[in-house]
C-alpha cells in the first residue's frame, strides 16, 4: 500500500545504491510476512500499512479507521479505508519528550466515540522536576484534535528517560486505567503509594477520581492509584469474556510478569520480590514471594520483553477463542497463551525471530493486528488460511 511518491523514493534509493541486497531490503523488511502454521491454525501475515516511524500504540475507531502513534516523531497518524493518511493529526501537546524510551506512546478511543469523538493518548511529558507519564484527551475533527486537555500527570516528575509504562484501557464501567513505570532509577518508589511511580492509575474519563478507588480518603496514598509494585507495564487489556483486567510488565534480567488486576489496592511486589536479577548480575531481591504480595499468574525467565496484548474473541480463528496474544520484543515473536479459568495451561511461540512486536490488537473485523517496533515500522494483519 505504498503511495506513488514513497515508491519513487524507494526506487531512486535502490538505483543509487545499485545492489541486489538493497532491492531485497526495499521490497520487504519483515520476515513475518507470508504463510505460517500454528498448532491450531494455518495463517498468513500480510502487510497492511508500512513506513511507520517507531509505532507504539493503536486504536480502532467504530467506522474502521485506525489511529497509530509514532513514538519518536511525536505524531498521531490515521488509517482511513486501509490507507495511511500522509498528513498527521495536529493538536498534540508541545511538552512531549522523545529521549530514551519516551515520546508519543499509547492511544485509545472513548467507549462512546460515536457520540463524542474523544481520543485519549499517553506520552512522556516534561515539566517541573523532570519528566513523567501524562495522559490527555481531545476531540478528533478531521485531521485535528480540538479542546485538548491533560487529565493526568505522574507525580513526581523525575530525571531519566526510561520506564514510562503508558498503556491505556477503558474498563466496562467507563473508568480509564493507566500504567506508569518505576522510572528505572527510582525502583524502590514502586513500593510507595504516596507517589504514582510503578503503579496502575484509575480515573474517570474527565480526569476526576472515582469515589470507589481503594485509597480515596487515605491520609498519604494517592487516591488515583489502583495498584502498585509494578516495574514497567506495557501491556494492559480487558478480557471481553468476563470484563477482567490483565497486565503484563517488564522484569529486569528475567522476571517479566503476567498479572490479573482483580484486587483494588493490591501490591504486586516490585522490587520487594522478583524473579529477575539486575542487568549487572547483582541480586535485586532474594525473594520471589512475600506476605501481602500478589503473585503473577505466570512469569517469563528469561525475559521476552512483552509489549501490547489482546484477548482474541473474533470469528476468523475459532480455535484461538479466548486465547491471549502478547507481543514480544526479545526473541522477536508473538506469543499465544491458553487458559483454563485463570490458569495458564499452554504457551505457543508464533512468528519466532521475525519482528519486534510493539502492540497487538484484535480488530473489529476479527483479524489480529500487529505493530512492529522499527524506524520503518509496519502494521501487519494475521489472516486465516484453509
């Protein structure tokens, strides 16, 4: 789905370089494309859109359009009728910082988007004290966001450019859940609910605080906080089968976790307990469990560096019903997780060593969509083969 100007650019680059290798690279930069076989389905991976600059998050709109964030370019893009609009959506905040892991991050549409056209997005924002995760909303009108308002800011802002979290998910009751990172150098603060670091935040769609949040009225703890003890959660999704909320988070060297968020106010342990070690090889904690800590449903050791996830409830892959699909940056693969109740009974690695998958969504059309983490990123679609 290249437009003519980009196709001419690629052809010119090939002629200038004049090598067969360049021709191959220009035609496809993802090993994922083509046919594949899983335990349950034969499927193909097709390129839906390409030339995305470090895409991070995506959201489907009711009319079939798709919003995609480009992290480093700080651009919000839109796909209309299967084609990427060349003009980015304007109106984003000016304080987006792109250092390290920062930039324009996740995006989601309001549950009542048909009526209000509201779009919500997260980013690493600069401000007094440094940087931190922020969430804003705006009304989408053509290629412009209008009446943009920041509805959440991590407190405190800190130095450094890592671990922003930033996944967004509306719950069935209309509240918005936000993940925040521990900001790497401030890992111990994930055990301190008097700040937002290493937490899951729950707010109303206007940024106000739900009255039934677990720490409302507490003398010290942040009333926005829903759970804490998280390291850097880059996966957050709702299971449509029972409306339960699921989160995965990056461990250090080992210890990535999949958690179910079913206990308001719960402590998920980081860094008091962990299945991983520091990047230097030193011990962060010699405990993997402790009283009052919610254990993970599963953990990955070595790390898979999970990013993005979605439960499958479409009709295109009937044998994948209710399976959880997780993007993996390490090992460059897609992971299928099978449950019996809340217990994981099987995992299957798909598309191994093909691409770093940054986000995974089940589309309203029943296909599975994947974003690749690349400066020439792609939106890929999984389609069944008979």
